[in-house]
């Protein structure tokens, strides 16, 4: 209950914005299996909103419920205030870009894009004209007379986009549309989508399992796992202040320490590790004195030193260095506990000492780097 | 499984579930009226009395079945003995069908195996070659077989020509001719299911076995054979069942001495000498046999498929 | 591919048997074709190549009979195939895209019933049915019987094709405001055309070729090509029979080939 209010609290902070999609206590069951266990969230007008999570977490199910392809077992969904859970998909002013694009193979690109408009009642010539303009927007006008099979994957993707946007829906749903593209193309499309959303002002709801993608594109992200909402917030927020183990681990890389909380004073918690070493960091709601919780620290917020700097340093031995272009990841076996990863950027090379495997090293945390997790 | 991604997976869905009863109605009505009801009528007719010129009198009687199984003498007043005539005909039908099936298996299995082990792109072509003859009119195929097997026909000409025999051998109008005819008619039906089974077989399994030093034949026997059993069973049924009830092959190739169930039934409905209830009864017996066989084999197949997985 | 002695893909003798199999399947047909070109009155002596028997089919003393029979066969095949394909398409839509429902297995059993029952049993049953309702045997009874057993033949390729079509297309259509009927007619049906054509051709061939059922329900006055041929064969195999057989053979082969290529083109999409 508390967490529900907390969720709403984060959302309620910006009440002045109009809510495009309001999901209230939605549950989805297939026989004995529960795919979604009471999800509530609000998506704002003109927002790029992402549902993020591993496969099987329920994000696609939720998207399909908003589109109308899955029934809502319990709960309600509102579109700009109107209930839509009982409407069939063809009566919802919401359009979808499918993962496999689902372009109609026997029609030309132009007719594909014009389809939604035709179904809405426009004459064929009217629809084709509007479709033509849409194709200009995605820079595919020269392919208007071709069939989908004659286009590349990236081009098909843009057609799917154009087709879904042509009828000017109130909300655009995108079901992992970039997963079939190769890396460079995907990164280009990520930016393009973001710009498209800004330009059209339509609310985009984006589903992906790629957390980097989510962080790049989204205004806000809803992290889901096993049918439950884990955390909802802006990208930076979720990254720097993960609420629980799942979110901390799923988004980016992190180091986890098991700690016991000794005392909490004025928002600061003092904890100790298994071997007795003391640490302190900001306290989080939900953590009590005496609790055993996990502490999360991002690899890039750590730095290494030859000898102890101040009381927060942890001693360990370097196992391996991994060069990843922009950074070096150093894997360290701590004396007291788990394996740590420290990420050092490759800038300012001359001044930094490289620690070789076998070296003894002290791992230090930057201020406010550590975060207690509630799970 | 979270609701199936919109990208697909299963293409058997419930998109039209509201309309499905209406969609199925034509099929139900048509097949119900023109297939189900006729079969039921046939059951009814088998319990009626025969009309002199063919057709029936609507009087209940078990005379048809009685006539099939029992001999009550010329005037029907002697104590009942088993009537062997028709049972013999039945038995012969089973025999012929079995022989044809074995023949089909002997030729069909290696053929199916061969095709299934060809490179993937060549397979449809082979399958196509095997199935074309099936789509040629059965009558024509049987007639052509008759033509070939005649005393003065090409087969004998060739055999004499290459010196194997001196006088033409009389193949036509023998059991063997009928078996040959049946085998020829339904051979593709043996090949195709076996082909499907072998194609599905994961040959890397046998490579794994080879890794463990099993010889070719051991691998074949202990791993491949059980895996293709469902296909073999299906093929056997698909040849055996139609062969049992076949009419053209025994009629054109077997002559008077090789009466099979099909010919017996056909005779009952020809002209004025027929006995409709008897014909109906014989059909019911045939149908029952076929259904029993189908059920037995279906169970065998289900078992064999479970073994495979 | 390694041809080690552990490679069970190539078993000894199997290639030979396959060739034998093909030979057995095609030899009689080839022989009939060859002999149809025999320039002799008797079928036993070979007297040179000639098309006279083909000419005889069209203008000889039996030609009228065969022409009417051919007309009957083809018209019945066209009508039966059309009706059967329509019924089968609707049924397939319900079975493949209708979700799981209680009567589904039974429906499938009913649809495949004509395939499972021996043809002669079906023939007898149909004859009895017409007799019991007083339906005079003739063209109409043949047609009615043909439609019944054509349905499963049309159904199988149509159903197979439909199962191979991902349902995301129809979903996309509905997402774009199409009603279910529009999704069916504008999206699904066009994608199914190769399957429907296959089904139609199969039903057509099966109807054209049918002998036993037709023979039972046709009554005295009507002949189709197979029954006419049969009647003629009973009096002895004459060369013009060979010619007709070859022609019918040719038609079947052409239709099957068309069906094959139709199904191949759509796999390339």
C-alpha cells in the first residue's frame, strides 16, 4: 500500500500535465497464470514513455491491453479520461507499430500507409494523398509503388511507423520495433523516433528489453519484472536511485554489498559489512535499523588507490582488466566479500595508475554514491 | 509466456471466434446431410427386407446379416451353419490388402528414406514426382496396369524379349495381379508419411550415436526406426484401408476368381439381381472393420509419437 | 557432408529402389501414352506412330458418347470444386482462427470423414440416401455427392496455408480501424489465394477422376468420363481408350503442376 502511494506520489508531483493513458489496478490472468499482477500507472500527454523489462515481465501484455488485443481481466484503462478497456481495437484511437512490422505483403507501401485512413472512411484517393505526405515525413516517397518485400528492414520499419501515424492517433504504441535492426541503424532510429515524437506531439509508449535504449529515448521509464511494476521515473532517477535489487541490477551495471544497518541519523545510515568494515550512506525509506539489506554502487562512482584514503575504502586484489574502448573495467576480488567492478574512464591516461592483476588495491566510493536497496 | 508477443508465434488464434458457428454451418449442414445421414441410412437399410427388383421393403429384418454369416440351406429351414462364402471374401480382402501393404512398405520405405535424405532444396521436386501419378485417374492407372500385365501385353513382351521366359506368363486374373494393382494404386500414400517422419528426424542424433562408436546398422535399428514408426504406421493404414474396400483393382485385374468385398458390394446394387440390405450389411461390416483398425492404429501411432518425444 | 561409414544418410541400395519405385509408378502411364499413338487397329501389334486414335476420339463412332461424358465431367468438376472450396474456406477460417471450442475436434472429424471412410462405403451410403428420399439419380445426384467428398480435399491446403499466416496482419488491420469482416476480406483472403487455388485444383481433379461414387449414384442415363471409359474397357481395351486415357492423364498432370507452382511462388514471399 505504501509503495502504491509512493508510486502515485512520484507521478502526482506533476499533476498539472494531462494524462493520456491511465492504467488503474490492471490485472491479466490466463487461466492459472497471472501475467500482470495489479499494475497502476499514468502516462502523460506528449510524453515518450517506455515499458522496460526482461522477456516475460508483462510489458508486451500491458501494451497489448492498451491496444485492445488482450482483454483486461480486472481493472480499468482510460484514454484521456475515457474508459477503453471494453472497446475492440478498431474503435480505439490508438495505433501500434508491431515488432515484425506486419506490413500487408500484397499491397504497395502507399496503400499500406493509406489503409488506416481508408478504414476510417476516407476515399481511396484522399487516403493515398495523405499517405503520400506521411511517406515524405519518413523520407520514403520514392518507394511508394513498391511492395514491402522489396524494402530493407530499416525501410520497412519506417513504413510501419508511417502507417501507424497516418491516422493521427492519440497514442502511438511501439512493440520492440527496433529489435530486428543492426546496431548502427538502431541507434540512428532511436534518435529519429525521439525527434518524431517531439515533432508530432503524440504520446509514444515504447516497449523494449534493452535498458540502454530506454535510457536514451525516454522521458520516463517503467521498469517491470514478473508482472509487477518495479519502479517508475525519469531515466536519470532510475539509474542513480534504483529502488530495489532488480532495478539496480537490470539497469546498467552495479556492485552489490550485503550490509547490516546499525543506526539511522538524520537521513544517514551507518552500516557494516560481514567482516566488520563500516560504511555510511544516505538512508532510504523502508529501511530500518537492524535490517540486512543490499547496498548498490555504480562502477563508475568508484575509484582505486594504492593505499587507504579514508575510512570508506575496501581492500582487495585485482583479478582482471577489461578494455572497452572508452573505459577500463577492473574486476577486483574484495578481501571482505564479493567481486567488484570499478570503471575508470580512459581520459587523462597519463595521470592514472593502471592496476595490474595481482596488485593489492583499495576501492573507494565517491560521495553519495552508495544506495541502499529495499529488496 | 506473457500473452504472446504481437510479433506472432502461433497463427491459430481466435480472431473470428464470434463468427465461427456461422462459418462452420455450411460445412456442418452439407456434410451432415450428405455424409452422416447417408451412413445412418445405410445402417437402417441393412436391417430392412430386400425388394425383388432392387431397393427395399420397409420391414425390419436381420436377414441381411444372417445371410452374411450363416447358411440356412436352400430353403432357409436347415439348422444354421457358418456361411463361409462371404467370410472368405472378407478374409481374402484382408489378405490382399495386407500383401499390397507389405509390397508398398518394401518399396516405399527405402524410397521415402532416400528422398528425405536428399539436400533440402531437391526434396520438394522428388515429392512432386512421387505424387503426380496419384493424381492421375485411378481408373486409368488400373486400366494401364491391366494393359501391361496382359498375356500379350508389354510386360510379357519384355520378359520374353530378354529371355527370362519362353511363354507368356499369365499374371492377369491372379491374386498377384490384384495385389500389384492395389500396391500401384496407393504406393504414394506409403511414401509420403514415411518421408514426413524421416524428414523430421534429427540426423545429428545419429551422428551423436556414431560418436559413441555405434555402427550404421545399430544406429538405424535402435534410434532411427523407433523415430519413424509413426510415419510407417500411418503409411500402412493409408494403403491398407483403401485396399480393403477397393473395387477397381479386383474387378479389372482379378477377374471372377478374385472377388473382394468391393466387388461383392457393388454386385448387390447392380440391376435387378441385387440385394440392397445385404449390400448395406456388407458395407456396414466393412466400415466397422475399418473403424476398428483405424482406432487401433491411431492408438499405436499416439504411443509411437510419445516415444519419439 | 562427411561420407563416413557412420553416415546413415546413404544406405546401400536405397537409391536403386527409389528409381525402381518411380519406374513402377510411371511405366504404365508411359506405356499407355505410347500405345495411344499406335497406328494399328489392334492394341497388340505396333504399327508405327499416328494420331489417328486421338482423331477418332473426337470424330469416331463413340465420339458423341465421350463428348457428352466429358462435358458432364468437366462441368460437374467446376461446380463441385467451386462449392466445395467456398464451404471449405469458411470452415477453415472457423477452425484455424476461431479459437478453441468444444466442437472443434468433432468438426475436424466430420470434415475429414469422407477421407477416412472407404469410397465404396460412401458410394453405397449416398445411393441409399438418394433412394430413401426418392431423389431420381442423375446429374444432380452426381454433383451433390461430388461436393461432399471434395470438401476435405479443398479444406486441407486452405487450412494449411491459413495456419502458416501469422495473425499479426489481421491484428494490424484491426489496429488500423478495420472491422473483423474487413480484416478478413481485405487482408486475410488475399494472402490465402495460393492455398485457395491449391484447394480448388485438388477438388477439381478429385471430382474429375472419381469413378466409384459416380458409378453408384449416376443412374442409367448419365455418364461421366471415367464411367464411360470403364464401360468401354469392360468390352475390351481399344486404342481409342488409350487416347482418351492419355488426354485425361495430361489434364491431371497439368493441373497438379499448376497447383505445385502456385504453392511454390507464395513460399518465396
